[in-house]
C-alpha cells in the first residue's frame, strides 16, 4: 500500500496541472462516431514513440545486427511489448488522477525520496539527450562534411525550433513529429527492400529467444542496451503529462474512453517504432553480418559501407537523412520530458529555452570531451553506454508507476485489475533482474 498523500498536498497538486500552457488545449470531437473522437487522441503516442527510435537505438541495433545477425530481434520485440504495457499505465495514471508521474511521486513520497527520483530522472534525460546530440552531429558530418565537434555544438541551437513549435500550438508539434517519423519509416522500408533479408530467420528470431543471451556477456550487454533504448524512463513521466493536453470530458465515462483511445494511439505509434528498430537491425544483419563485417557499430562505418555493399546508389544518403530526422525529432521528447520532470518533482518552473539549454549542456559537455579525445570511434561506445544508463534508471520510474496504478486510493475505479497488476509487477521485476545481471557481467569483465 502506498503512503497516503495529505489532503493539502493533493489539493496543491490538483491546482497545478501538468504543462499548464497546453493542458486540455487540444479539442476532441463530441461526435457520436467513435472514430471521429479517436482522431482527437492521435499525437501523444507518436511524440512518445520518438524516444523509441532515437540515435541511441541506431547504435545498439547496428551492433546487434552486425555481430549476431537476426538473433536479438526478440529483444526488440520484448522491449516493445514492455513499452506498450508501461506506456498504457502512464496514460491511465495521467487521465485518472490528472497528475503526471512526477507530480504523483511528489505527492506520495518523502522529500528525500522525491529528490532521489528526480536525480535519477534527470540522469535518464541527460543520457537520452547525449544520444540525440551525437546522432545529429554524426548526421551533419555525413551529409554536409561538418566537423563532428562543431556539429555537437550546432545541435544546441535546436532550442529555437522547439520554442517556435510550442508557440504555434501543441498540434503543430505533433504534426512535425509525425512527418519526421513517416520520413524515417519510408527510408528504412526502402533499405529493407534493398538488403534482401532472410525472412524466415526474421520471423523465427522475432518470437523465439536465443538461449545464449544469458551466458554471453557481450550479447546481454547489447540486449539490455536495446531495452534501455526502447523503454525510456523519462517517457513514462512525459506520457502521463501530455495525454492531459486533450479536452475530453473530465467524467468517469469520459476518462474511461480517453484511457482507451490514448492507449490505442500509443500502441499504434509504438508498433511503428518496432518496425523502425527492427528494420535497422535487419539491415545491419542482412548487409554487414552476412558479408562478414561483424564489428560495425559505428554509424559512420555503416554509412560508408551501405552503398558499396548493397550496390544501390543513394542508400548511404538515405541512411544519413533518416539519422538526422531521428536526432532532430528526439530533441522534442527531451525538452518536454525535462519540463515535466523539473516542474513535477520540484515545482520549479523555468522558461522552455532555459530548461532545454540546461539539459543540452549536461549532454554536450561529456560529448565534447569524448569527441575531442577519441573522435568518431568514441561516439559509438558513448551511444551504447547512454542506452545502458537509461536501462539502469528505468526501475526508478517503473516501480512507482506500477505502484500508483495498482493502488485503489490513488486510482479509484481505474485501479489495475489483478491480471494487469501481475503483468506490471512482472515487467518491473524482469527489468530489475536483467539490469542486475548486466552489472554482474560488467564487473566480471564481460
């Protein structure tokens, strides 16, 4: 049982909606036709899905495909199913309580616990932002010849794009995100066609795990990197907030329908993210692993090898354009998540541009150091490490989320049913166990 929040605390949280500038700002149709009402909920799931196909995913998926072929496709499938489950719980929390996950933590936990959870959430956001910085900088170098170090610095200017989109309205932000996701999906769909993969192996490894994964430290390291790249801890905070941008009836019936339609939006968007992640691994397996290039984890190396190995002019350019779209798209998630986390945990409200610059500085400083010392060879290791860090922080968001949504005092009639509680706690424990096993493997020297 969760500790009960005091009445003044709950009233205080109720008076402060999450992301107040856009709270209940997106109109939802009151048409008797369900599909028309469902259209109003399309968007938040796609913003969340951006974090599931960011440049950090590219590094882990490239490494997985080039080293182990199609073997780790199951890790992508399992991670995506976990993501759909956990994001649906975040939707339920946000709609049922009209609090985001950070606000709920602040209302129910002690001050030291709240500060600790805030620190872990900020670490996760910084790790994600680091991957975006590196990915965008590499794309700029591949497409325009911009030096990597300069590209890292240029990426900090994307705060201007964020401010412009936020000023025009939340729907514009969602529209840009969906267009960029569509661009990435189309480009990688073409790459799959060009690579002529083994469809029977793909079908097998998507649904059947390999027994070697627990015994092979390197394989487990990459698999948990895939988990960290797919199930993003800060996305749980963000989704519980942005689902409240919809102007649905704040009644039991209205909330019940909002949970259903927002969960469908999330599941559809995350299915597209599954396709993109699987496509990156499949292309790496079909092009690099099949030809004996088993150590391709560097995005730059993949770019150089794609066109000559596939024999398709423009394949490398398509790859780089998709990478740039992925990196720029991901900046939106980090901006909004940073605002939700800081305001929810600390009630500290800063202008969006200040929050974004703070987050970017946390990512740029280590990236500049690594880039200056090791160049591109160090950035691939940094990308994979950032995803493992994300996975390590995941439990600190998942356990509170499952606890809140399983508590009747918090959720009322929207409390998780028994089967969903079992699934939620099972997912939380699985994530914790996998991370513990990874730490053991790392200390053993993998």
